[in-house]
C-alpha cells in the first residue's frame, strides 16, 4: 500500500479524551499513522479542547480553524412553526444546518498547499466539506452514529433530545457526497447501506491495550468513567439507588469511583468517590476491581465498554452496552439484565479473584483481536 496524504476534518477535538467520540477520532488518526500514511488533523473549533496537547501530539499536522455555528433566522422559524405540527420537524435539522461556510477557504487553502489523496470528515452533518475535493481525492464520511430520527431514542426514554438529529432523506443526501461511508458497527453499516449506493464498510473502534494486572482486592472497588450527558447521569444515579446498596451489603467497604464530568451530576453518597476530570485514565483503570456501565440506553456502540476491555478490566454492563460487542458476552465481559443481576455479577467478580482474573484475560484477548481486525478494515479502505 502506497503512502498517502490524508486529511481528517473534525468538529470534535481528540484531547482531552473526555468522551467516546474523542477517543474514536484519536484512535482513527493513530491507526492511519501506524499504517504509514502522512496524516493531517484539521480541527473545526466547535468545542473546546486542549490545544497545546493536540499540537504536541500531532505536531505541524495539527491545523485548527475557527468555527461559528450558523444562526439562520429561516431555520429557526421553520423549526418553530413546523414543530407545532410534528415533533420530527421540531427536533430534526437539515443536513447542513450546522455547517459554517467560512471553513471552506481554510480547508481549500490547505488542500492547495498539500494536495491530499484522501479526505475524511467526521459526522455526516459536515459532509458538505467534501465538495471542496475533486474526483482524484478519495472522500470518506466517518459516521460515528445513525442520525436519522435520533431524537426518538431520547423521547422514548423520557429525555430531552440532545445534539443532532435529521431525516432519512437528509442523512442519505449527506452520505451520497462520499465515495466511502464508514460505520462503527455492522448494524449501522446495514442501515446506511439502505440509504446510499455508496460503498459502506465497518471500521470498529480501536482501543489502547494494557496487559491484565494481578487480581485486585475488593477494597479497590468499582469504576465508572463518563461525561455528564443525561444518558450517563441517569444510568449511574439509578445504579447508586438500586444496585449499589446490594453490593455494599455483600462486600462491606467497597467503593464506587467516578471519573469524568459525570461527577458533577451525582450527589454525595457513602462509598462514592469522585475524581473529576482525569487526563491519564490508565492508572485509574488499573486500580479498579470492576468497571461498570449501567446506562439505560444509548445511540450506538459503547466506546466506554471497549476502553474498559482494552485496559483488561472485568466489566459489567447493562444490556444496551452489548450492541456491536455481542460476540464478547460472558467471555470478555458480563451483562446485568436488571438491578439485582447487575449487583450479583459485580459481587461475584469482587469475591472470586480467580474468576475475575480470567474475565480480565479474556477481555484483553478480545480487545487485541478486535484491534487487528480493525486495522485490516482500515487498510482495505485505502487500497
């Protein structure tokens, strides 16, 4: 495979790694570098990141550009008026509603200077940028998630819809701008294949690997790493109310350690330790006896589950965390179907060190095998 000049364009920074989408983008950039390509990271500054750290990591291949979200009066009134009639119109955006045309000159100038062979854009709602590249450039959309009527998942779970949602036709319009559409799971690949005639390929999420440590004592306890979005906060608060007391009763002194901005949304509770933002999570994972993911719903692949598996920690997840990882159930990780079973799985891992270490070893092997597969998938795109 010949060395290619690749431009990855993203509205989401890679650092600090405080959310799954950030680690996804970081892993993709790292994987492309490992394949021997010359990779540039163009950050559309739509959210705050650690500029100094990204500059240190990506060097002169890091190119940040300014962003200003469009505030179209027409868009606001369209959504307000149509939303009276239809929830879809209230929550769904047109595919380009968040696209800032001012980024075009920056990216076009960079392309004129470097001459890229491949352009990858993160998220279908920034796919309009691909029109800046001619037929000689391979154009890719890394989807991350399905955005068709995404708002419905939130409403069905009693929450206010978050972030971006669009219609089926609008998502198809965005996907059709690419030569290749990248899905993060096979389920999402099948959905996108029904929207577009473009080539759709699965490229899963690669994780950092850590060799399994020796079995831990129960006193080192549980770990939940998450941001403070409503999906995470509802899940952990329900766990503390419904499952954690049963664990504490069986394993006196056990601690629940929280890392990330989720700490801001959890009240003080006996046995709960809040670390807040942690820039280096590796030692936090290694100190945990069991990693948990009690979220009640999600909108796609659970990257937090994969990170726990990559760090070779025993993981107990709610059923929604299984999507895209079905082949690892009961070997690479455990599932708790309800509050009682969730607590029971945790207690077994805490009290049976041999069993816990076996799950940790199987988690590592599972993650390592996935990483090899994903590197092959990534290489196939660029042949």
